[in-house]
C-alpha cells in the first residue's frame, strides 16, 4: 500500500511538472520570432566585420567564405583567423581571398601559438577583433552557410530595435535518421532548461543566449562585456557571450534564422558524440553533484513515463499517458518551429533520451579520467577549465 502511494505521488509530481512545462513553453515559443528577410538596400549601413575562427576546416572554409563574399551588403569586411590548422585551411583561405572579385576587404590571419589561459577558438575570435574595423562584429563558424540577405536582414533588425546583440538559431542540417533525431532532441533538451525566448525580455538580466553560428554585437557592447578575454577558458563561449550581454543590462534578441542561415553541426552521429565531449561537462560547471542531479532528472522526468506506463493502472496510467502526450507534442512543436522539419523521430524518443544520457555521461567521465579535455588537438586541464567557472 505504501509502495502504491509512492508511485502515485511520483506520477502526480511528474504530471504536474510536465503540465507546467507544456504551458510555459507553448506560450513562450510565441515570443520567439523569425528574423524577417530584408531585400531592400539600407540607408547609412554601419560597417560590419565578420570574424571566423577556423581550425582544420579545409572541407568547408572556401564555401563559407564565398557565401559571405556574396552578401547583399555593401559595408563589410571578412576576417578569417586560421588557428594552428594542420590541414590546408590557411592555404585555401588565402587562395579564396585572392580569387575574390567582390571588392570586399578580406584579411587572413595565421596563428601558430596559443597563449596560456586561452581556448583556441576564443583566442582566435579575439585576435580577429583586434584587426576589425567594424561598428558591428559578427562572430560566426567556418561551416556556416549564409543566405545572400542574411547580414542585411540582421543589421536592419538590429538597427530597428536598437539592439546590442542579435543571435540566430540556424537550420541544423543533419544527415540520417539518428543524427537528425539526436540534433533535434539535443536542442529540445537544452531549451527545457534554457528558455530561448527569455533573452527577448528586456526586463530580466539573468538569462542570455548566444549561438556560435551567429553572434552579432555592436563594438561597444563587445568591449563593455570584456571581449572573449572574459570567457577565455569557456568551451561554451557562445552561450557565455550571450550571458555576459544580459548581465551587463544590454539589449539582446534571440531569433529563429532557419531561412537565412544553415549549419551542418556534425557530419555523423559518431562525430557528434566525440564533438560533444567538450560541451556536456562544461554545461554542468564541471560539478559531479550537478551531473548526478542531471542524470536523475533526465531518468525520472523524461525516461520513466515511457517505461512506467506499461505497468501503471488507474490514476498513474492516466498521469503517465498525458505526460507522454505533452512531451511528444512539445518536442514536435519545438522541432518544427526551430527547423521547419517534421519530427518523424518522435517515435523513438525514449531511445534518444538514453542516447543523450550516454553522451552526457561519456563526456563527463572522459573529462574526469583524463583530468581535462581535448578540443581541436589541444589538451586543457580540468583545473584551468574550472578556474573560470568561479
């Protein structure tokens, strides 16, 4: 009898949590608009410096540069920072710049040494800033694919709304059923704990957002928050950049940019699992108690309903059935709004939850076992990573 009461109470708690979650996110997503496409030329265009950090990006850097050189925006420069690449990234960037016919100013910077106390990407982006002339700085990735009107549309929106920082959620291109499902579930899971519409509320200063594929800041805002120097050892530099903007009381917007920006996050599921080794423990602040709490929370509130419903009766059966329905509806809504894709992988959500847990646990255990993490061929100790968490 006591055990039955416990399971009924647990089912009720999970049910209430997901009802609240559903209502919060369903209405919250209405405050997450798309970036409108602007086709007209702008008056008094501010000068924009586009800064790319590239480490071993030979397969993608030329295409990214060509897309940026084709932007329908007059006053901009392109700065590519070749960060200690061991492939042909630097050579390809130089050749692409030499062959360019757009008349846009292009700078290729080569870094052959990483200073102490810096992650490679963060050092590269700040190095690019030091050479930038723009009133606005656009930090982007070496594998981002830009629509010809992306920068014009972003600057128009930024000026119209007097923003200090604009970040865009790109269309996340993923090949294959399982990789696509994992990408969608990863973004859904992140959105459950870091609500994407909150940066659009100018009254709050706690929750900021940044996405590495598109962080557009005014020069004054970037300098005010301490540049990348303030987050020199943060693997989640894009999120932290957005957080710093909000904490400084500056004006930020997070918009959906799926029509204007595309990124292939990882080419395969295996690459995603390896690539996220640097992110997962960082997101938990390298804390073992937070890791344990995250695992238990994911198992109880996400995975348990899909298992317990097979053994439930009466009220617990109803509670778990409704909970599962709310999870699936919310997941489908997030996937469509952020990517425009149908969430066909919704049929294997329990397996995606377990895959997410596997990636999280693997990342944390590897970091603990190694005493640090490898990122793009460089090893960073756990002690130096933890220092900037304080």
